[in-house]
C-alpha cells in the first residue's frame, strides 16, 4: 500500500507551482458555480416558469457559452490570457449576484446569456495559461490536474449548494456564487500576476495561422463534437434508462454515477502518466477513448444482467479518462502554430455545441424510438467519430511528409 501511495503521489511531481495555483483557482471557480445544477429547480419553483420556458432559457445558456468561448479566444490573442481570466472571474461574480434580481422570462434569458458569455471567456484563456505554465513534457498531466480540479469542484459545489438552499434559500446561493468568483479573481491577482508567475513554455509565432483555416483541426473539431454529444448522454438520457429500464432507485443511480467520479479521482493521473509517451500518438489515444465510450452503450443491450451497468460505466469512465486529457493536449500542441486563443476557443466550442444539441436530441430519440434504438444509435454515432479520428491520423501523417 505504501508503494502504491508513493507511486500515486509521484504522478503529480514535476508540475509547476503555477499549474497548481491555476488548478486551485479553477476548483474555486467551478465549485462556485453551484447555482447551475439547481437552475431548473429555481426557475420552476421560485419563478414559476414552465418547462418550455426553462428549455428556452437553457438554450440562451448554451448560446452565451458558445459566443463567450469564441470571444474569450479572440481576446486572449489580443490582450493576453491573464487579463481575460481576471476580468472574466471578477465580472462573473457581480453578474451572479445580479441574476437573482431578474424575475421575468425575457430578463432571465438576457441575464443567463450575459453571465455565460462572460464566464466562459475564462475557458480558452485558462487553457492558454495552462500551456504557458507547463513544460512541454508535462502538458497532458497538467491538463489532467485541471480536470481533477473541475471534477472535484462539480462534486463539492452541488453538495454545498444544497446546504445553502436549505439554510438560507436560493438568494444565498447567488451571493455565494458571486463571492467565490470574486475570490478566485483576487487569488489570481495575487499568485499568477505576470510579474510573479514563471512562464515555462512561451510561444512566439511569427506568422500565426488562424484556427479557422486549419483543415485538420476542423476534422478534429467535428470528432470532438461527436465525442461530446455521445458522452453527455450519461448526464441526461442514461439516468432515465437506469430508472425506467433497469429500475434503479435514485440512491443506486447516484452511487453508479459517483463511481465514475471516484474512479477518475483515483486512477486518471496514474493512467495518463503511464500513457504519456512521445511515441504514442495523441489522436490514436483519443480514438481509443472515444471507441470505449461508444461501445459502453451497446453492451447494455447485450444482457439483462444488472452488473452490465457497472461494466458499461467502467468502459465509459476509462474512455473519458483517456480522451479528454489527450484531446486537450493535442489542441494545445496544435495551437503552437497559430493563434492560441482561437485554437483553444474552437476546442471548447465543440463541447459547448454538444451541450446545446446532445440532451435535447437524446430525449427526442428515447421518446420516439425507445432506449434500445437510442443506445445502438449512440454507439454508431460514436464509431463515426472514431472513423473521423482515423481520417485525421492520415491527414496528420501527410502533413509530416511535406
């Protein structure tokens, strides 16, 4: 056990203190956005909006995320990642507090759009900062550490949010969200100020290439959209499948979903440390990850044995653990040849678009064709993404030849 623990700790060695600070800021920021999981409840119970109204508000949520991510990438290339991160965090704090005073449908649509536009400008800037503060050989593990911070934030945030709602109501939730974002901005100012932070990998491109003119990256973008579309079903249609088809209780569903987070927390960093090798193609590893996620759906149709749910979740979790860090590392690596903000924005936008289309499409497929068809469809759609990544590998090999 001592050797196992020592080896686990060693997987975190070599990362710069700036990456650790950035992870802490991300953890505070993600835990602070605890209002998001309770948004639909707040809108229906407190503001008496219909489910249709909530659907439209979530569309504005997604639209704000897409435009904010694009804008964050543009601004990062213009004024630098530090300023974008600070302004995004600080203004998001004020906007979260302001959101509680919006009561009409139109006001809330505009308000949530503005909140997400400002909040998600942080994402491409953070990825570019992560690249700057990481040594080239540590980039994938640095991305993995950020993912652990995000996962931990998403785990802790809703739990704290529930306590706040029970104790002082939804108004307290908006205030705590706002204050934590502002605190993250202050921490950023203190520990990652350009005069204090040490840049490990400064990229200066003489003739930067626009990400929007990079054919290979657009192929990668489509594959990442498909990956996001398929992966996000585990947070919308799959809980319904567990309840309606497999007859699991809410507690059992929670434990099954919790297994995902716990497994990632324990094994993702050692797995990435083992796989991270210059000899391994990042796209090939992403392809393997997407393949595992894709087949995690179809195997559920193979048997009525209840244990297959754990097997399916294990396939999905390992696939996610491989695909996310290495796809992010590929995007960071590719961004070195052009406008880094644009590249990282485009990478993040692929997942923002997945959010807009995935949940809605999954629900409609289940309603019209049932779960068995939907699970088969998701596997086929995921395998199309695998084929696209295989095509990308061929394109990248041709690039090296010329």
